[in-house]
């Protein structure tokens, strides 16, 4: 508006100057003869001018007189036009007077342009990027990660492309400076040739951050909350902080996260307002928040594919109706449903009811949208171990054959030294979340140096287990087991091997405390596991005993790529002699999951024929350094341990093995290949042992 006023004033002045006579003009009008000079005489006298004008007819409607014909020299090539008409213009090119050729004969081949020459690629310009002024406010690396010039790789098709990228980077630098509170920041670019390097230029982005703005008053506009000031308490900003966009957005995200955890499922954070004062460099911050009604849990509703009915869905929640709403418990419910593996997709959303709840809250129902997924799956695993041979295992599962969550699992094992099959009926979340009930029937044939056995087992089991989707700190299992087995055993009284049949009744119990961060590939934390199994063996007489095993593992990350892992295990069988035990129930050491470097089950006492006979106790120790680079890893390790005839393990006769392993990490766990050698071998022990399997050794 200021510029418009100035322009109008200038025009007015010009008009005034043009229309106002000067003072000496008035004097001349008073005395016309005064001040006349030779310069004031007219160029053409009036009488001569009037004589030169053509005569005009007094009749205003009369036609115009014809224009006189201009005289032409006799040598002119153009014909003389008739009187009263203009001569035709002379043509500069006689070809223009020729008729056009027929359209069918017209030449339509386009002219060749520079872009049509394929053999000659366009010249490429190389440039260097120089950034100035951003490193002082720690924005240099962030700028380069988004820079158009940087992403261009130092090459461009032409100078115009470099200039366009430079202008984009100017705007980028300004945005980044404002994101850190430098609202006066400016940036400009310069493109200059590099001396002595033809075809190379230097693109310079210079930034001037200017002054840093800080937060002034911090105001939250929201309805009253319980407790008072809940919104402001969850907004971690304070007066004097730099106006940093990332920090402010994180603070607002914290409000959006915490309010639904404190009883406000429908809380919405509005658009912030920051009023800047360029004199004080202060910005007053205002955040509107709509909290919605303070709510408590109501009931479950369901829609979509009816995978589960409401009765079974109510097994999963870890809250009761009337509890204060907490979004973490809603997420917990959704994750537990997803862990069943029966849904293609599953969502859990709060729905307002308007019904009153306890402590002045409103009840909020949870709407579960079910989308049924595939219920059948096939899985297979394979492994190899020295002394154990090749082992292949396949599993077919129908996870919801007997709804809800009644699964049938059929599995088979085919190996060089082990063959068998089993069928399992499993009810997941059986009356209680995360509790599983199983009935197992299996038949197995095993042929090892330690024993040869044909075994049939019928068992029931209740368990509270971890899964890859839902890992728990405390897990446990208990059940009952009936086993009939026919096995070869060395009879020391006869001095030869014989076959005996054993009937075994057992009540296996297990508990584990797990703080590790992953089931298949832990990198931190520890695990402690205890197994206790009171058993009775019937082989001519009833012989009760108790098998016990305790195991601890730890995982310590030295670096992001290096984890130290350790394991210690000890077991004991109390209540019977070793020779009264079925060979398959004794303890053996050696193998891929024990002391590597020794053959499978070949650590412990031997019979006179040189075959292992097992023992009533065992101890094992392992230490690994797991170094990972990308999807691969190297694992040097050392193991120690042995099996003993005595009830308690000893430390006087430990056998050591050491080696190195390779890991290939996949989305379902690491694939393992270990090479090991015994450090204090006995007669008959091999020099190298190889183990291939899925998952870490422990």
C-alpha cells in the first residue's frame, strides 16, 4: 500500500507540473509583443500551410476523392496500375507466387534435432558440493542425508539441473534451520567453476542461521482432567527450551500416547500455535487438547469372520469390566489374539457407549474385528550331528480343527539313527489365557551306541509356554506320562548285552524364568530352568526314583555386534542304581547340544564292549563369543562336562572341547554350523565333530 501511495503522489505532481503555467508565461500573455525573438517565428507560414491543404467538399456525404497515381519510371518492371488503384506489391521471391504442390506429394520427414543423435551422448557435468554454516548448529549430516545435490552423486546432465538442485537445497537448509529454532535463517547457493578442471563446477550452499528462538509461555488448552494437570504433566517442555521441532513433536506424541493409558481413549492433540517475537526471540506456545470422556472398560463386542465367539474371546483380556481404561491392555489383548495364528488380520478398537461407569467414568466397549486366516500349515526341519547322524522332521498342523483352538498335530522323524511318528491333540488358551492342554501319543525307534530302544509313549500335559510372538518371563509345565520301552542294555552280571522291557510312569514338572530378549537368538538377559520328574520303573519290581536337572544361561552384549553367551547345567537321579534305570532315562554327555567335539552320548562311563552306558549325574559348561556381521556370524566356543555313575556330578574328570561355528541369520532364527575338536580326548574319540541345525546351541 505504501508503494501505491508513493506512485499516486508522483503522478499527481507530474500532472500539476504539466497544467500549471509558469510565472513568466503570465507576463507574456499580458504583453504579446514582449519577449518575441527570431526563434518564435513559425516554421511554415499559415498562408502557405492553408494553400497546401486539398480542397474539401461542403457535402459531408460526398465520396472521397481518388488518390493520385504515383509517377513511375519507364524502366520499372512492375506494371502500371489503373488510375485510382494501388499497384500490386512487388514480390521478393517469384517462388512464392507458384501454386502449392498436391498434399500427397508433400515431404513429411522431420528435421533431425540434437536429441535425435543417439551416437553422441550429452556431455555430463561433474560438481562438488560444499556446505557452509550448518556444521556449527549440528545440521551438516542431516542436510546431506536429504540434499538433492548430494543424492545426485556429483553428476548432472547440464548446468540447469545443478542450479535446480541448488535451489532445492537452499529451501532445505532454511527448513532445517527453522526446525531447530533458527527462524531468521537464510541460505543461498553459488555455482562456480573449479580452477584448472574443465567441465567441473563447485556448488556452494551457504547458510546463515541467525538468532535462536526459545520457548516462552507454555499454555495447554484442555478440559479438566483426573488427576488435575494430567496433560501438562505429560508435555515435557519448559520455558527457555530452544524451539526444536523434533523435540516439540516428540513431546506432543507423548501426550497422545499417555492419555489413552490414563483413562482417556479418545484424546486428540490439536494444532499447536507458536507466536514469535523477533525482538525478544521468544515464542509463546499454545497446544489445544480434546481429552474426551474419562473411561473404564466395558464389554467385548465382535464383528467380521466368527473365528472365536464371545465366550472364548473373554478368555484373553487381562482386565475386568469397570477397570480404568488403559490402551496398553487393549494392545495386549490384540497381541494375544494375533499370537493364536488363526487370523489374517485382527483389530481391537474402543467404542463409546455413553453408559456411566465407576468413579465418574463412562464405559467403553472394545470392538474386535476378526478376519479369518489359514488354519493349516506344514513345517520341516533338518539337522546333522557327528554320532547322531542325519535327522529330518516334518509336521502337519490344523490349528482349529476342534474349535476353539483345538489343533491336531501330526509329525514324523526320519533319520539315520532315529525314526518315529507322533500325534498331538492340543487345546490352546484352555479355559485360561496362555494355558495349553495336550494329549500326546508317539512311537519311536532309536539306535545309538548307548542303547537301542523301541518306545511307545502316552502323555498328557498342561503348560504355560512362550511363543516367538509372545515371550513370557515365567513359564511352566506339568503332566503325566506312561512309557513302554524295549531296550538293549549291558548286563554287567552276565557280561553281555541283553534286551529288557520297562514300564515307566512319570509326573514331569518344569519351570523357567526367562529375561532374554529373543527365544531363538537372544542377545541379552538370562534364563534359569528347573526340571523335576518323579518316576517309577516297573521291570520285575516297582522302583521309584526322581530325575532332576537345573540349567542357567546368560547373554551379555559387549558390542552391538558381539555377544558373550554362557551356560551351566547339572543333573542328578536319586533313588535307584544306574543299572536299574532304563538306558533311555540315564544321563549322557557329548553332542551338538552338550559338549561339542565328542560324539553324541559318548561322554560318561563305558561298558567292556566300548559302548557308553550313561550315568546318574551330569555337568556341562559352555562359553561362546557370538560375533555378527550383517546376516552372517562367527562363533568361537569352548565346552566342558561329563556324565558320572555317582548321584552327584564331579569336577575332577571334565572333558573339554573347542571349536568355531558359522551362523546364517534368517527371519525364523539362525542356521548353525559348528566344527569342534576334543581338547583332552580319550582313546577312540574322533578329531573333528560337525553339527548342523537351526537355532543357537543354547
